[in-house]
C-alpha cells in the first residue's frame, strides 16, 4: 500500500532524535514526525513525550519526490485539546508568590546648573519668550566652553593635552 497525504496509519516508533521521531508504519513504510508535529503545546524534549517501541496513530502530511514521508500526531489531536494551556517551562515559579510591583515615584527634579526649564511652573510667556531664554542659556554655555578651551583644558576634563 502506498501512503498518500491525508492517510491516517498506525505505526511504531523506531528511533528518536532531538528534532523528531522515526516511525515504521504497518505496511513497512518509514516516515518521520518532526518535533513541531508532536503536540499542539510546546515540546522541549521529545523524549518526554515519545518512547522507542511506542505504538502511534499518525497522519501523513507530505510525501516528497525522493520518498520521504512527513507524519503528524498534532493534526490528529482533538480541537478541544488545543484550548489547554501549554505546560510552563519552569515549574518552580508556580510555588512562588507573585512579585510585588514597585510603586511609581517621580524622579527628583534635576538641579544641575546647566539644565534649562522648557516650561515654567506658571506657564506664562509666549513661545518667543521661551525661545529667547533658551538662546541666552545656550550662548552662555557655549561661551563657558570656549573660555575653558582657550585656557588649555580639553573637553574631556583632564586639564592636560598638547601645549
């Protein structure tokens, strides 16, 4: 009997690898179940689900030109099984109490001398006023930097450099 896509056949697991399991069907054909086709839920280690010599019923999902047969257990699972939550990877977390979230605390106001307040607390003043204040502050900063460079200080603050 030649297998075709969609057939449901019985077989036995003959070998297991990290990426799948090899199955020999009742008619002597050999195929493979990829690890992604074992179950609807995530399978980390296929050896925990399938064993060598285990009898399985599988569905043929593809037959390639070179004779490779792809099989699936997942496509035979009932639809209501897919509603189950997948097993958690780290079961030790289940016994731990949930972590307490930290309450939001606003950051302290920045008080370094070079900071500029974009908006005043009173929100008075036009855009032009704020822009002129920004320009003045910026010009002051630039003149301070230029004065430092003229004295021989580098931007990195090491006070050295070539002289």
